[in-house]
C-alpha cells in the first residue's frame, strides 16, 4: 500500500492557517487552579443561557470573569463591566488564569498579552456553537487565548468568509488554542459535543476564552 492511500484527499491532515496555534495540553500545569477558580466564579456569577439578538436561546451556558464580560440579548452583542443578572461587577480574573493566558500567548509568539475579559462557556451533551467571527473587541491586534477543559469537542476553524470549508480540530482537556494576526477574524465554531464522562468535569465541556476587549 502506498502512503498516499492512507488518506483520501479530503481527510488528509492540513497545516494550521497562519495566526492559529494549537498548544496541546498546555493548560494541564494550571489544571487544579483553573477548576478551583471556575467553581468559585460560577457561584458568584452563575452560568446562564443567553439569547441571541434574534431571540434564540443559546445551547451553551455562559458566564464571565474579569473587568469586562461578553453578553448577548435582544439589544445585541457587547461587553459589559457588570453582570446584568445581578447588577454587580463580574468576578475578578484569577491570577493563575491570567498567567496561563499570557504564557500561552507568548508561546504562540504574542508578547505581553494582557486580557481584560474571560468568557466561560459550558457545553452539555449536544451543545454547539455555530460559525461566527469574534469582532466585538476594540483592539483586533491582540490575540485570543482559548482553553478547553472536560469533554472533547471538535473545534471548527474556517476562513475569512462563512463559505470557507472549516478545519476540524479535536480539542481535549487542557488544550489551548491561540489565534491572532491574519487569523483573528476567521469564522469558527464548535460541533455538537458528544455525550461522555470526564473524570474531573463530568458530562460537560468548559471553554475559557480570554480576550483584550478594550
Ligand atoms: C469554544 N470558542 O471553544 C468557543 N472564539 O467553546 C470561541 O468561540 C472562540 O475558542 C474566539 C477565540 C477562541 C474561541
Ligand atoms: Fe468565538
């Protein structure tokens, strides 16, 4: 058998596009601190299913920590310094989470990344995120650092238009994805999460998305 028979052309591994860096298991060094921090954050600012501007309930439950939090409602997508559910500021960005974000950005070639917003996404079995661009931030020169915990999920990473066929990255517990520069406005999403049991997080996937919003 020829090596070329191992893959059909559509399944062949494709290199990552410029500006996208996948750091497998990078977050495991911070695992206990991250799980402890998430537990505390969701007590102060519970996970909730937001509505899209079109009125649809999102399948992913969300909360935030840090000076700014990303929210969505009938009025649109935006960053807010307060949790609309409580009227209080979001919980502080835990130091280990900040350290992880800066270290991951640096490992990906982005110096001095200082996030001011951390979105926490919780996916139960079947939850998904449709293709979108992250464009609610003022400074698009800063990268985004995305930490995956718990159940595995297929991260979809497309191009600058919705029609570009996305790459499929199977992210697992502890993986960190950093993107910026030429990839900053790429369309991306998450395929429906398959049911399973994770030893630390049970039947869920948690994603932390750290950004410089302002
Ligand atoms: C998720 N993440 O992985 C959804 N956006 O749960 C995102 O939408 C995302 O991971 C921008 C940068 C990194 C991300
Ligand atoms: Fe996104």
